[in-house]
C-alpha cells in the first residue's frame, strides 16, 4: 500500500494505468499459479499410483520330479542342497510388494511347512524360496512303490484379499528306487553331474539290521576292528570270502529298468544276503554295511558304470578297495579269463579294484561316497 501511494504522488500516469494493468497481471499470475498447482497435483498423483498401484508378480514353482524315499529326511534339512521344491518370485510391476508370505504342503505327507516372510520385494527384484518339508516318518516308511503326490505352494502379501495357491505333481519313489541325478540331460556336463544325488546312497547302508549284524559278527569274530590295521584289513578280506561262501552271485541291472532315466533298483544289505545276489551297487552297499556293523569306516566308490566298496584303516588312514562282483567266481572266470588265478582270491580282487579306481581317478570320473559323513548330515537309514 505504501508503494501505491508513492507511485501516485510521483507518477500520476502510472496510477491511471495501474488498474487495467494490475487486472491483467493478476490474471496472468493466477494462470501461472493454477498451471503450477496442476503440475504439482499431476506429479503427486503419478507418484501415488506407482507406490500404491497394482502389484504384478511372476511366480514360478519348480518341484523335483521325484523324491528318494529311502533318504527322505535330507529334503527337510535346509543346510543341504536337496530341497523338494523352489519358487522364483519376481516383482515385474512398479510397486513394492510388502509382507510377502509363502509356505508349502505335500498333501497326505506334510502339512504347511517352510513358511518364509519377505518384508519387501522391490520392483525388478527376484526372490528364490525353497521348500524343506518335514515329511511324516510313518507315512514315508509305508511308501513301497512309486507314488504320485501333489505339492501345493501358497503365498500372500499386503493388500491381497486371500492367499493364492499353485500346485505341481511329483513322485515319491519306492523304498528300493534310486535316481542318480535330477539334472536334465543337457545340464549334465561332468561325471559328478550325472551322480549328484550320490550322498543318498548312504541311506541304503543298514549296519543295524538283524541279518546284517548276525553275518557281521561272524566276520569280526576274534579280530580287533577298532584300532588294529592288520585286523581291519583281515576283516575286509574275510567279508568277501564269507559272501562267497553264502553263494552270493553278481547280477546286472535289467536294461529295461527306467530306461529313460539314470536310475536303479537298489537292494538293502539284508535283501542281498537273503537273495544271495545283487548288482555291483548292491554288493558294494552290502559290504559297506557289514564293515560298518563291526566298526570299520567304509565308503562306496563310483566309477563309470560301476560301484566298488572301500574301507579305511583306523591308524594309518590307508584305504583299500575290493572288486565285490568277483565274489561270483563263475562270473570272473567267464568274463575275465586269465586276469586272475582260478581261485580268484580276495587279495587278487583288491589288486584288481585298485587298478580300476586308479584309472578312473586319472580320467576324472570318480566319486567316493563317505558313508559316515553322509549319516552325520542326515542321510540315515530308515528301515
């Protein structure tokens, strides 16, 4: 107001023109202000839409095709890499996803489990979640043949009206069924890839089964198998000879068995002893169980197309293998003529196995299954 008075006194012409000019200026200022306000509103609306808009998630469930029932406990151990299923959750929208909750269920064998909460999944972020099911012991022990089951994943997040569920079929294998790998053929690049389920073999080694203990006690009788290297080695040779005396024969896995998969029907040690026959893997597992039953640390070596039992001496740590299929003397003499004496002694079979393993190591095609280590990691026999 003071400025107006000074203007009127000093420049009357300005006062005469000030009204229309002032009107125009006010209109211009008003338009600018409205324009600015509209811009501010648009900006806030855009920001609000991005923050509170529609959630867009890409959720993909991937379950293992088959679970090895004999080693089912390992799937519930989140310190191992044997998850039963995994889910990839990707935020493909522009809005953060808050309080994302996910859990799994295997109908009839495991209630809702492996529940995880992710406080926030940002736009563009991918989360990998895993199912480690706490499978019911008694129900799993009752599975004797390949059984289809349904795995369900359920998830929800802030703002969702009700949980979303997705399902996928998988199979529980029979108690004697074993798959060496879950990898697709195109993903198998090395010998180890083709046998990445190998620790589960330890679940078939049952040293506390009654038949196994009975035979093992006869093998270990009179020997100090905990601390004496000579006696441990003697027990290894005696085990081989006892199996031969029991008439155990070597049989090959039928080619028709799961011909489209790297899989095998595996006998438990008492089945091998009672049937007096087994594949190379069956015989290696049987010898490992007999040795473990009398306190001798045992292993199973895998080489291309073959399995061989191995023991470790308690003091020196020296390791010895034996060609367990050679308990079947007739098989040796007909298929490997001239490579052993007619007696096919246990000592000769130790030398033969050493040569096989040495060659496999040189080729980089060798896996040594540490039975006791696998047990400690939860791959325990359940029968």
